[in-house]
C-alpha cells in the first residue's frame, strides 16, 4: 500500500515546539529563562514522580511490608469489607481478597508485561530496522514490506489469537504483544539509520576500514537508541493498555495472578452495588498510562526526537 | 501585441489536435488509471494478510485437534478429528486448499454446529458495520469543529481544554471509558440500556438506543486522536503556508481562512490517521461488542476462540485484516480523488 504513516510529529503534538506553543509550557522570563524552564519542566517531573511512586509501591513495598495479605487467598468470611476496614485499607472484594494487595500485584503484572514486551520489541525491531536501512537494497525492501503487512493487521485481534493458542500465561502475553511492537520500532530505527548513514563520522569510520558490525554497533546504535527509548515510553503505555484489555476479556495472564484488567472485568458484575471495585483499578490503570504518555510526550518535545 | 499579452501562456502551448489515444480501460482517464493501479497493488497485501493469518493459526505449537478435544481424548479420537480438519496434510497444501475454497466464497463450516462460516459472518457483519459507522460519524462530527476552534487561537482557552480532554481520552482504555458510561447512563441515570442489541428491523429508535453507548465508547478515543492530528496540522499550516498569508492579505475573514483554506488541506492528514487507525478501531469493537452484548464480529471472534472453532476464527481474522487493507485502499483512492496532483499522475510535493 502506498499509504505512508503520518509523520509521527503529526500524530502526537509536542514533537515540534515551534508549531505547538501549548506543550512548551509557560515561558519563564529573564536571562536564564531557557535553563530554568528545562529544570522545572512540569511535564517531566510530575509524571516521573508518580511513576516512580507506582513502581516503588508495586515492587518494593511488598518486600518491605511483610504483613500484606495475599492477593488471592482471601477468606469468604471477610468478603465485601468497606474501605478503611482494619487490615484492609481499601476493603475486600466479593471473594474476600484484599484490594490493596491485588492492586499492587496487578500493577506488577502490568509494568512487567509493558516493560518486557517493549524491551523485546525495541531490541528485535530496532536491530531489524537498523540492519535493513544500513544494508539497503532488496533486503530493506522485503523487510519493510513484510513489516508493513504486520502493521496493517488489527493487532489486538491477533494478540488475542496468538496468546490463546499459546495457552494463557504471562510470558506468552509478553511474546504476543512484543511481536506486534516490532514493526513500529523497526520503522523508527530505519528512519533514524537512514539519516545517520550519510553522516560524516560514519563515512569516516568506513574509510578507516571499520567492519559493518562495528559501524552499526559503535556508531549507529548509540545514536538510534535514545530516539527509540523516548518513543518506547509511549509504547509501554500502549502495551499496558493491551494487556489490560486482554485480561479484561479473560485471555490475559491466568487467574492465579490478579491484574488490573481482570479486577475491572470481575468488578463489572457488581457495578451497581460496589462501583469502587471497577473504579479503583480503572483509576490506577488510567494514572499509569496518562503518566507514561505525558512523560513520553515531554521527553520527545525536549529531545526533539520524532 | 495586446492579443498575445492577454492570452494565457498555458493555452498557446496546447496542441490544436489531441494525439490519438488507444482505447481501453487503462487509458480512459488518469483517475481511473491510478485507481486500477492501487487496487492491483492491494491484491498482494490481501494475499499476504491471509497467509500470515494462516501461518499464525497453523504453525503455532500445539495440536488443534488436541486443543479441541481436551487433554483426556483418546489417540483415536485425535486422529479422527485431525483427519476431519485435514491436519494430516502438509501446511502449504492445507493453505492452498483453504485459499482455493475461500476464493470461491467457501470459508468452511463451523466445528461447533457445522453451519457455513459465511452465514455466521453474514449475520455478524451488519452489526459491526453499524457500530463502526456510528462511531466514525460521532467522532468526526465532534472532532472537526473542536479542532477548528482549538486551532483558531493556539494556546488559548478552547485549545487548552480540547487538548487536555484528548490527552485524557488517549490514556483511557476504551473498556474503562465504556464502564464509566454504563455507570453514569445505565446505572445512575437509567436512561439507556446497559446491554443488549435490537435489530434495526425493530425500529430505528430502539436500535439507536442500544447502539449509542457502545458507539460513544469507541468514538471517544477516535475523537481524541482525530482532534489532535487535525489541530496540529491546521496550526502548522496557519504558521507556514503561503496561501494562508495570501488569503489573509486579501482580507479574507479569519474563520473563513481556517475553514475554507486550512481545513480543506488538513483533510489529507485526517484521512491518513483515519486509515491508520482502522486496525485499532476493529480491535476496540471486539472489546466493546463483548461488553455490551452486541452479536457482531468481535463477539463472534471471541466465541470462536473460546470454542476453539478454528475455521470461524480464521475467517474472522482474515475478514478483519481485509477490512484494514480495504480501509487503506479507500484512503489511498480518496487521496487521488481529492488531490489533483495525484489524480493526474504527478508526484505530490
């Protein structure tokens, strides 16, 4: 298909601060205005801090605070406790499981799936795109056409099919999601490599007799990576949303591991009597995704990456 | 002397007699030629889509027959079912058989009740189409005015509100938003039904009442994406393009510059994003149909997956992939219709 994806800058504003005065934030006056603005970038440290807190709560807090109730071994005698009950800060669900510990566990699943699937997509897709652009010729054409076909697929549908056929487990969900992040990263890496390939230092390295692998690893990869990393924040958000959707539909991680999507899906039945069962995990999911998105946008605006 | 001055240079260049053209479909008009070329280019992509689907569903580890029968099936049962599903044949043979049948309109029978898959598809398709069309219409109806108003004064009040809402919308997974809608309109206000589908044959009103919540849930995410893209593009044009400056210098009103000059050209980036988002749109119908109990393609796909009904799942995935490819093709053709440079075969700047 001849449809080119839009320049990423048009998809999400913020990439071009000149065209988008909104994302630049209020402009401090004075001689050191520019530097001051850099240091106090609201778009960076607010979402950054919240994300840091979420990570600490999900990964470190259960290690420090040993008395946290188990997320799955609740007793029916303690079902449906209201928030602020003794021992259960946010109460319990209809099966007597503590909501706080389910939330923390769910956050761990979301972040693990999001980060790992992104790392895989970034590594595989990035190297594929870099290699294709560096070699050029038919290799590039064939690789990019194949990836275009993958992009054309309704990815959620395929993730659904793939993860069920592989029998649901966290690892398979990760593989299925990362598989569909490969084309995006490959495309970005290719675009960046095409620009870098013509740089003087790459030509110089080649003239100096460096091998292709050395040029790719030492000169091109370190310059492509920051762009991919910045973009990957947005993809972590997308991956977390996909994971939550899968769990919501009941095709995600198995029921022994509570996740936010699963909590929302289970709470759906009690939406008229206990709406907080849906609202609390939804709020966590939303907060994480919105922080990742704002942070990603702010970082891209800052670095001028596409 | 005055005669030569008043005559436009373009006219004098044109030969008096047109060169004779060979009759034929390809030479009829540049637009038709472009259209035919694009359609032909889409054929290998559709083929590739079916092949990837088939690969994914057949080469994944695990025997489909075992999955269907459960772990405690006897080897004889597995062998019998494998023979029925043609699992004994080599992969490529199976693919070619399936492709041949599919080309003649036969997508196989459901393993569940032996109903032809095409009949199942035929029932589900109208529901999903209605949902998608409604969502599209809602999203565009709200997104275009919002983007224009936001772009009128970048950084102004309307712009800030619009962009905050769309950032919010891009971060809410659609099922979460749908649940909030249910909570407000079905549980709280009790004005709309939470689940259920009413066929359009039983009256447009009840049908729309059942469809409006799911359509809104899908449309919200689309609206956010469209608004952002359209606004960014209009702002970009207002800052950079010469024809905007010209129009302003001629004294054209500011709204008119926005709508008649900038918006018209921004339609292209809107089209691109509409085409690109189509896959995500289909993905969201799967979730939303399941939530609201609409018997569309998404729900059919989930049921197929739950029943391990391979022919059905395969058909759904292929049809969905074809829809995405088709959406891209239509986008491409619309470019050609809208942009005279493409229509006349000259490369767009």
